[in-house]
C-alpha cells in the first residue's frame, strides 16, 4: 500500500470504530421524559411531562404515589385498572381525571371543567 493511503485508511478505521461504538454504547436515559402519549377511548393525550415536572417545579409525588417511587415509577394502569373496584380504587380514567383536573382546578389554570375535554384529548 502506498504511503499516501495511510492517513485515509487510518481515518476510515477511526470513523468506523467511532460509529460502531456510538451504536453499541447505551444512551443515557433521560431523567424526566419530555412527553408521554396516553392512548385512550376519548382521544390520545400528549402529556407535557417535562413542562409539568421541571417547568412548574412539581415533585414526582405530586402526581405519582409515593409507594411507587421507591421502586421506580410504575405505570398508572398497573394499579388503576379493571380490577380496582374490588380494592375501592378509582380506575385509570377516574384517577387521571381526579389528579389532573383536580390540580388544574386548584391552581385555576388549564382545562378542568366538563366541557373542556378537547383541550387534552386529541381526536
């Protein structure tokens, strides 16, 4: 091989190693997800999680139950589901409406009245 090809070969090998390393190396998980998509019968909800958590300075326990935070955040539907009536818990829809609309009503901002469904639910 001619000497003039050594720098090109070296650069190509370095770029290939970097590309493979970047592909294989796990990405750091985001502490707070930016958005969460909640799919339901009433229409999908794009929840601006990062805005609520960081922008408004809310603690995780404001929305998430404390017992779930000890082992990481659990999806609401894992406890609030069709079987919750037997444990006297609200189902997922009731839990979201109580928590979300209750907070919005408390701070006097955002959708919380009955006729404002389309502000959260996208058809």
